[in-house]
C-alpha cells in the first residue's frame, strides 16, 4: 500500500455493500490510531459481519476531506453493521473516491471499538515507557560497571617503570574499548632479576579484561616462587586450559632480565614478533615464538626458554598485533615493516621516547581512523654508558625498586 506524503490524521474504515456497479459504503473514522495495530490486533477479534476495508486518509477542504483512491484501500476483515452507533451522510463524487465506486459515504464512529483500541493503546504506551526506563537504567548500570572495570584494569598496569640498574624500561597500553584484553607488567624478583610480561587476549571488552587479569595473576604467582621460566609457562598452560572458553586464546611473552650478565631470558606463547635492534648497525633480529598460545591445547609440549645477549644500546621490543594490524581508511595495514622503521630511527633515544614514537607513528598513519584493536608495547633497552653497566653488577638487590 502506498502511503501519502504527509502523516495521516486517522483511519477510514469503508464497508462496501450492494451491487458491484453502484456500492453504498459505510465507514468508520478512527482518529489517531495506528493502522498496523488496527489490522493486527482489533480486526481479528471482531465478530463476523460484512466486509471491512481500511485505508489512510487526510482531513482536507470540505466536510468529507480528501479521500484516498480505491486502490489505496485494503481488505482488513469483517464488521457487523450494528456496531455503527452514529452516522453522518455525506455525498461524495469523483473528487472524493476514484475507481469503480460512485457512492455515498457514511462516516461513523464505532464507540465500542474506539474505546477498546484506545485502552489497549494506553496500556501499550505505558508498557513501552516502562521498557524504555528499564533499558535506560540497565544501560547506566552497565556503564558504571564498565567504568569500575576500566579503573581496576588501569590499576593493574605499572604506574611507572621500575628502576633497573643498567637498563631503561618503558611501556604503554591503550584499549580499543573501555576495557581491553592487552596488558604488560614489570615484576622485581627476589634474586635481583626483573620479570617482564606482555599478553594479548582475543576480543575486546569485559570478558578479555578478566582473562588478562587472570593471566597476570598466574604469572606473578608462579614466577615469584623462583621456578624456571619454562616450568612457569607450562603450568600456566594447564591452569588456563580449565578456565578459557573454546573461542578464547591468549598470546603472551614473558622475559627475565639478568642485570649482571646483560642477558635476557624469554619464552613466547604464540606471541610475536619479538624484536631486537642492535645499536651498532641498526640491524634487527626477529625472535620466534617457542610455544603455542594459551587455550590452544591443554598441555602443549614443554619448551625451554630462549636467551639473548643485549649489548650496550641494544633494544628489545615487545608489541601486540594491534600495532602492525591497524589499518587506515583504505584498509592498508601499518605493518611490521613500519614498526621496524620506527625502532631503527629512534633506537638511540630513550626507551620512553621509543614507545612514544611507536604511538605517534601509528597515529600519523591512521589519521582520523580509530584503531580497532588494543595497542600495547614494551621496550627494554640496555644503557649505553659502560660505567653505569659496570656499576650495575655491584648494586645490592634492593636497588631494583618495586613498581609503584
């Protein structure tokens, strides 16, 4: 049915009768009602009677207004004539109704139907308002809960990097939503070494944020007992397998920095790339992941941790895939190559400056396009000052300050 360009002022219920050539018509003027509700709710409940037609109309000049063409009227149901409790005879001609009908219009108000429909409408409106209020309250409650979760998650990130003799540390984490599935962490160990962690949980929102908090807690508890890195990751595989749903995976990389040897021990559970940039010539090494992501298998084969020697000025960089998979408005990704270029160009700067350069480089690439994934990066740089490095081995264990 084609609707007029302006909203209707009511509904016209026209009841054809008589012979086909010249059909007298009875009608019902029901102002302010919704035609679809009339068709779906009122008409099917009426007792059998004569045929009923329904069409939209508009009040215009003259007593009868501007009636729709016959083709705009649609069959709706049945209605007995004794429901018409008030009638007004109106003479109509081709100005009012075009088609096979050359008729007299009888416009009537069905008080019983009118009252029933409006009572039903009031109930429907009240119910709709109640549902809207409930939905608004639920939305506000959810927003409050997400804000609390966001504050808790921010509280789990390092407020500042710990002071580590002979090394510079920096990190950042920017969730794509109010809460995210990325995190990074620094944890001083009792023997004077420092543990570093970065992880990326699939998905966004509250669910991944809860998983990320569990991964962080497990790593801190296990590595704090002094167990080798390989055993820590193997235990995390077993423990997380019982908690992670089938569709949830976690990639992570854990490292332990030995300040006296200038050496870094690492183990990646499906996380990469792990990048080492050499200060001497700007060459870059990409270290492979040794283990599968958490949640992929209940107990994957145990693997030993890898080791890499960091010379003065060398940089070890950990990032989540939100950096190199971020795409601009055309769909072109930032890519690993662009990340590598930023690292090489700013390798002589501080660790904090390098993290800022990674964020700035991606922001310039994206322009006004928002990143669709969480962005997390950690930079570990061995200080270039040889005297500082020599003194680092003589520092007491207390020199490794706890993360505030």
